[in-house]
């Protein structure tokens, strides 16, 4: 699940929080869910910056970077389970 949190009201920059209950999931399923939620973060990002038609490369590299960082954070926090 991706949640957008506005710590100082709706007119401020949001913080996007991804939460995933991965208990009992294998790595492929977990990474797939993380990628899915990162797409929602990307959608929030392009809406916030007013980008109606992002280039395919911008979209692909941004989502790749998000997924890589979230998977890295997961593994650092919970180990490679």
C-alpha cells in the first residue's frame, strides 16, 4: 500500500510511505508488490510536478531507482528473506 502523507498540510510537499506485508512471500512476489507500489509513488510525483506526459525513459529510470532503493531498504532492515 502506498500512502501520501502531508506533514504540514495539503499545500506542502508530501511524503510517500510504502507498506508491504510480505510475511510468507517469496522474493519475486515481494519485489513485484514493491514495484507496483513504486508506480503509484511515481504517479503521485508526476501529478505534483505537473508532468502530464513523462517520457518513457524518465518513467522507467525513475521507477527503477525507486524499486532499487526500496528493495535495498527492505534487505537492510529485514535481511534477504
